[in-house]
């Protein structure tokens, strides 16, 4: 994935080095997740890298307050209805967030990364799927997708690529020219790399347009971009017909998704 890099939350707030690209010809960029992670480690007084599966933490209540969609929970369907569907009943089911300024984009990136960070800690504490993050991409992405929606992001979506890996994407329209883009966040990205010591956790990057490359060590370096024929997705439209189900069943039809998602820009109010 070729992109600019941003070294910290403080640097991201100004994005001075990317100013010309934003104003004239936007380019993809990624964050250095380990720097973000260290800052949040200080905030929450843990070391995320050292958390063991099944290990308890002193901020368990914070985790439960910020990650509350669990598919095995009997309240799962009702939670989706009460905390998401009722809230967004007047929002178009295919939508993208309006982001006007660079500072707004940086704040959304910070919010989204922090929610993914908290999910990672929650998944470790709860030993998600019996071996998180390995083979936990779909369940983790569903948890993050729903949590982001509840926090104020109705544009939250999941892609499950033809290479059998799922991650979360949030479409947006930027600036006066309504430049199309996606914030991509992968809650189990570290399982995709052979070098576990340096593998990025909660990999986040920003892409412009409807096409991107996501290259890791998974599937011998295959591009994890969702293939229109073999990949599936889930978004607010998917949820609207599944509120009584105990699991989120992702749907085919990515051409429809990419065709419609930028037709309905919405203002978002984040509760985080």
C-alpha cells in the first residue's frame, strides 16, 4: 500500500505536510498505528501489545461501554434495532459522510482508530473466537461496524474480500468539490503479516475514489480490495432487513454499493 504516512495524532491534526495534496490533488495516506497506540496506551494505562487473551484489565467497564455488540448475546437483535435502526430511520440506507475540512477528517480518523483500539483490547480480554486476532476478521469487523454506527457513523460498512478477509470502510465526501474517499480500518490487521513483532494493529488508511490496493502477506500478497463478483458487504441497508436475525449476513452486489453510496451525503454527529 503506497501512501503518505502520518506520525502521530498531534501531527495529524494539522496535516500541514499534506496541505497541497488536499487542496489540489488528494493522495492516499496512512497512519503509523504504533504511534497512535502508544498515545492511547498512556491514556488507558495499559500496553495493548502485551495484553494476553483472556486477561482482565482495570478498565473493563470502559471496554464494555464502548464495545457492546456481541453476536452471541440474546439481546443482539434488539440492540441493533434500538441503538441503530431507530436512530437512523430517516437516513438513506446507502450514505457517505460529509467532511468539510482537514481538521474534521483528522478528528474522525482519531475517533475511528480509538474505537478500534478499544475493540482490540476488548477482544483480547474476552478471547474473541478463542484466539483473537487470528481468524477473527469477520466477527471483529461486525463488532466494530456496529459500534461505529452506534457512535454516530451511519456510513460504516464492512467488506469481506474474495480472499476471505473482512475489514471496515467508511465512505465520505470531502471539501467543496465533494471528493470521494474512504477511511479504511482493519481491526485484525496484525494477523495478516508474517513479522508479528512489527505487524500493525488496527491498520488505518485513507484512500480517494472507489479503488485502492490493500497488500499484506495474506494469500501470498493478494490485493484485499473487494472483488465485485466474489466479495460481500454490509451497511445500513443490510441491517434494515435483518433486525430480527441473530447474525449479520453480508450481501453480494458490490457494484450496487459503489454506485449508490456516494449519492446520499449526510452530516454526522459523533457520540464519542
